């Protein structure tokens, strides 16, 4: 399980002031201890899956400062498609959750899955822990992990949003999540006589990967500097290691860094 918590969330989410900051602090504080185990329970448990989840959810919940739709919900009044068949259902079953749950039928369905009385007490859906589970249930039902595994932002956005609204915002948060995960995963630090070196391998993200790719390009390897340690970067590393007599494992530790910088 990757240790993502409140500090990780705040490395991705925008920062606010005043009442907005207080609302964000309340939500993130409530999620901090349960964030990693909840994601892990839904198999949102790889760097790519977590990064894409964060990219989407951070946009959907306005930077973790709300678990409830800003609008009143009156626009949903009388929507039989959502199961809003009783007077007042529009406002009663307005959007709630980190990815918003809307409409009586959806509240009933998710409530049954979570064993919570969401149809009878819809306000429960805005509680931070429940709002996270709602987002994870939606993620699972739409099979968005498959898009994340392919690092496909467009597909993931369409599955969450139905279109591409807020795409650049989602892209920004995805990149920030990858950078934050790079620090957590980093990834690991290997001690050596001269100090310490960031160890990189396939799946690593962040500025250190960009530095690696720049060094590989300087050695004549045609890799894209995209800060993602994918198969092309791994292959270039292995070719370089073979050419310099290093162990051909595709892992960039102290010896590989030293050879690249020589």
C-alpha cells in the first residue's frame, strides 16, 4: 500500500485562504488517516491509479474544499431519470461526494453497496469518509482503473465526466500527483560514500526522471524528456548499462548515475 495521506493531498490540491481554507482543512484532516487504506480496498493502489484518481477527484471536489454541490439541486427536481419522483427530491438528493452522487436512485444504489441509509439520510453522503467511498465506488463501477493503467487522461476524464470539461485542470492535477508520488516512491534513497542518490526504476515520476532523461539524451539515446520512467526510458537505461559494463537491470542507482554524469 502506497502511503498517501493528508500531506499528499495538499501537495496536489490548490491552496486557499479564509473560509475556503478552513473547509479544505476539515475535509483533508478527516481523510488523512483513511485515504490510503480506502483507495487500497478499491485497488486504486498503483502510482498511476492513484495519480489519475487524484487528477480527477481534485477537480471534481473543487480542490478538496467541498463534498457537496454548490448549486441547490433544484435543477434536478422532477427528473425521473434520476429517480426524483417526490416533491423536494431535487434539493434532497443534490450532488454529494468527492465525485458527486446525484438523484434518489443513485443514493439508494450506492447506499446499498456501502450499507448506509443514504436514501433516508442523504446528508450522510457529504461526510468526508463517505464522500471518498462514493468516489471510489463510482471509480470501480466505471472501471476507470483500466484507463489509469494506460495513463490515458482523455479516457479517464470521459468516464468520470461524460465529456472533457476541465481537461486542463485535470491534467495539471495529474502531473502534480505524479510529482508528489515520485517523492513518496523515490524514490527510495540509497546511501553511498559520497552522500545519497535517488533510485529510479520503471514507473517512477518526477523531476529526477527528467534529469535522467536529459543525461540519456546527452549520451545519444533518443528518449523523450517527459518526467515519466516508461518502457522507452527503461530500454535506454539498460542499453547504457550494458555499454558501460554495469548490471543490466534498468534500475538507476548510484553506479548508473555516476556513469551517466561522467
